[in-house]
């Protein structure tokens, strides 16, 4: 049995980067904004609630969490939305 897999390039990661740049350059601003939004939402949906709250707290502070309607209580695991 022969292996039908072919290596088309010696540097697949470079091909990936060039294609990503090509696709990005072909996007208008609205399309790029929607893509970034969809990608972020998809990524954040993989987080647990605690992980997301910890990230928001670390990068943007508790004031941002409060602005999103998250009420922080005294215990580290006691968070309500």
C-alpha cells in the first residue's frame, strides 16, 4: 500500500502565515471587525466562568467587571452575574 500524502512545501508554517496575511489584506474593516469579534466569542466560550472573570480582572480591573454587571463578593469563588 502506498502513502498518498504529499508534502507540497518544506515550510508549511510559512505558507500558513502568507495565506493568513493574504486573507487579512483582502478584508475590509467591517469584515475584519466581525471576524475578530466571532473569534473572541468562540475563544471565550471555551473558558469557565471563573477563568473569564479572572482574565477580565487581571487585564482590566474589577471596575470593568462591575460595568459588565458582575457583582464580586468577598470569597474568590463567590461571583454573581
